[in-house]
C-alpha cells in the first residue's frame, strides 16, 4: 500500500517563487503542495480548511509579516509545523521565528536538496536550523555567550522590527499603516518606541539608520 503524501501549504508573496517551490515539492514521491497563498489572511483561511501537514512561510508577506502569521497559526491550536523559508538573514529572524512558534528556519539561497531536507526534518517533528545557527544558539547557553552584547535591533519587538524595515525601504507612516493594517497613530507609537529603545535623538537619525540597516540585509 502506497503511503499517503504529506500535504504542504506555501505562503509567499512572490508568485514565481511559489511556482518554483511547488514544482520542487511536487516532484517528490512523499509530499505534495495542496494550497498556496500570498497573504496571511488568506493563509489562515486556507490552513483552517485544508489542515495540511506543513506550512512553509516567508517572513515578508502582503499586508502582514510571517511572524504574525506564525502566531496566528499557533492560535488555531492545530499543531501544524511551520518552516520559515526566507531571504531574510537567519541570524536576525531565526530566533524570533522559533519564539513565534515556527519549527524551522532556512534561507532561500540554500540548494534545493537542503530545502527538501529541511522540509522532511520539520515534518518529522524536529526543529531545523543551519549548523551555523545551531552553534550560535548553543554558544548563547554558555557563560561567554550569555555575556555577549546584543545588537541594537535585538531590543525591538517583532512589530517594531517590521516597522523599522519599512522605514528603511522609504515607506511613509501612511504607507506603513496601510501595509500593516494599522492606524497612523499606532505606527507613530511604534516609531517612538524604536527611537527610545535605540537611543535615536530624532526621526532623521532613525530613518538614516533604517536605510543603512536594510541595505546591509540585502
């Protein structure tokens, strides 16, 4: 008797990447893509309806962030494993993704075989991280690692980090509010918190840092 294929939902706002990832997964004998979405809102509805074996999520989505979607999936109490597959630097987002409820993190610049290995690893219920990131986590548990100085952005909450990135991409308060489905006043509150946590004297310092930071991530 042939084993039933594992069903995967892909959530990514780039149609071409979704197509390529779907082709990669569907050519395997033990898994198949059962649904795709480009927004967190659509994804939640899809996941409720399909209850897949795995959800693959990008950090950057239309109208929300992958981190918020991961939290939303956890709130459904469906115990569905989540693998983050993103261009964002693992050192910045992997820990945040795991805290939100993800089971693994891999970057899009990895080879196809490594992506498939990560998918299968997470499907077994195990946590997947690169060897480099695993070493970072293990070092953080040692006395030396515990005394290391955190980066300024590590002080920011997930939503604050998301706002910082959008500022660095040249978005206005109104554009950020529209993208994140927030009020302009709420975005201004996030701006103020970022300035306070990172010790910026004014909005200009914040914007200059955000622009440089976004460039460094690319």
